[in-house]
C-alpha cells in the first residue's frame, strides 16, 4: 500500500466467535481458510437439527468441548407461561435531543443492584454448567426460600425492566445437572420462568474501501443520524479512536468484574454506525449508548439482559445486537417488551453456515435479522440461512475502526451495524416514523437479490435506504 494511505489495514489473527454444540452436530466448512473468519471450522448443526421455517425451533444443548463455531440446541424448554407485563409504549415522538450529550468516553456505569456472592467463571460450553436463571414472583425473602428449598445459592438478583419481574441467577453448588435443577424448580409456582444461563457469541468474521454507502443507496455527503439515540451491546471499545470522537454519549459495563481485554469488535460496530472523520459511519451525529457485555467474543444470558435493561432506560430508538446464541424465553420476552416500547431491534443473522439452526435474538418476531453481502451483492458464504432472515446489507471485507486503528472486517455483525446506521438516517429525517412503519418500508423497498420475493438467503433483499425514505407514509 502507498505510504500516504489514510487507513492501516490489519488482518485479525483469529476469529472472535466461540460457541459450543454437541459434538455430533459438527460439520466441516469447505470455505475455511480462504479468509480469516470467526466461523472457519464449521458450518453449524446438521440439517436435521435445524428448525423449520417458522419462528420456533429449539435451542440449547449440554456442556461440551469448546469448538468453532455453531449454535446450541435447547434441551430445557419451559412449559407455557403467562407473558410478563408489557411496558407502556413510549410516546411516538419523544422530546428532541437538542442538548449535547456527555463527553466522549463518558462515565462507565456499573449495575448497582447486582448482588454477587460468587465470582464469574470463564465462559465456555453451551451454558454456564452450575447456574440457572429464574424469574421469581416474590420479594427477597421468597428468593432466599427458593434457594434453601432447592439447595441453591443466590449469585445475583435484580429487578429487570424488560422482563417486568425479579431476575435471579442461582448457583448449583452440588454438581446437579442444569436440566435436573430446572425440572425441580418447575414445582415451585414462584419460579415463573426457568432457563439455563446460555452463552452467546459475537458474529465477526475478520477479513476494501467501505462500499456500503453506494450499495445501500445512501449519499455519504447527506448521511446524518444527528441526535438519534442508538444502543450497542457488544465488547468494550477504544473510545480514544479518532473515529469515535464525540460519538459515545454514555457507557455501561454489564460485567465489571471481568477485565476488558478485547475492544476491536465493539469499536468497529460503533464506528460503522456513527463514526466520524476518515472512517465515517452510516449515521454521523448519532448518539451511541454503548453497553459492554462481551469479553473474548462471549457472554451469558444474564449479562446480556442487564445490558438490554440499561439500553431500554436510555430512551434509545435503536438497539444493535451483533451476536448470536440459542433460543431463550427470557431473551424473547425482553425483545418483545423492548419492541413494545417502540424500540427498533437490529440483530446479526449469524455466521454459522447454511445448515446452522436459527440464530437468536435475530429469529425472534419484531427483530430485524440482517445477513451480509459483499461489494458485488453476493451472499457471505458463512451466513446463516432461514425464513427469519429479514434483509441484506454490506458486511464482507469492509474498512472499520478497530482498537486504536482500523481493520478490514467481515461478518453479519457489521452488516447489522450498517442497517442500524441506515435506520438512524430514516429516524433523523422523519422522527415521527414508528418501528412498524420503518420495518415495512425496509421490506417493501429492498432490492430483490435471490428468488423472487422473500427468501431464506437474502430475506427481502438488499437494503435501499433512499427508497425506504421515499416510502414513508
């Protein structure tokens, strides 16, 4: 490259996504090795394990060796339960955010109601092997009674805004399997929802010029997300990166007891959404509310729920979730209630290959599932497929901020960031547009890339933001 090049390219040494599946579900990926990806070893579970074209399908699995990277089969579905209270929707047009937000690199807020009695272990396997997550109908006394009755220990408890109830992380000190404890807890009516503490993984596949503006019909000179609030749930970030100067309105650390070592993924996602300077994002001027919920590419359900609750309290219009994991009733409820608040949810469809089971939260109703395409509108080979895929966006070999510099990145994570930034443009242009209206406009105006109509590879097709803006009602 020329010595005067503005952007320094650095190829990531290894992929970030680490998830676990039963050993028998692994298959080899013929595309591995051609580019550095976070799904280089496998293409996911066998076809027989994949959900059909509805929004259902199990997820979960039992603990096993850490492999790269497929999804998880849920062996512990809960019996039907009454839905948690849905929060009152926000006004369709909240007061304009005309005041400058906190300075870049603002204070990092930690949970104040998280009562931890045991340190977190390293994240590995399909779920934390000695923990369960339970929503409890009752006060702190009821929580302690449940713990005593079932031989559990209370590792954390807090009031969840999006779940509308108390969420407790119980530890299993005697080595009983998670499935056994979940079945035992079903006998106590106060234990309303019971789930494994599933593990989720970021969807990066690392790999020249950011071609996204051209492909999605967004004029870079006109692009603006000024004062639109966007929450990002991801790794820590390097807020000293020039591309994030003045971009970060606030930060929250959902796992403060875990040292921050990796900052590349979150920095790239924030930069693609609202970066400034040489690495300008899709929506310059947008206010990023960044929740750190991942380390070494992995997180657990309780940490993600904490980040989602914080995001919902920031009056954001969009939540970007560039991660994938198993189906989980608690996450489904949180997403449903966030959408009930009028928040637009954008998620990565997944990088686990065409035979992988559905990726969540992308596959939940009301979540915009984004797959990744290249500069010629070809589908990323490692992308998940399925009827839940909603829309396509550039996500293959794009330049993005990374750590203190820049990198070439690939993955549905980054395609999701492009869509979040594009939607911020729509909201800036017409703040009165509802989440439903924007979702319908994206679907109606996407440029068809696969078989006619919505398909399992490209969804409705390639995002066309110019057409979507013109389609406003």
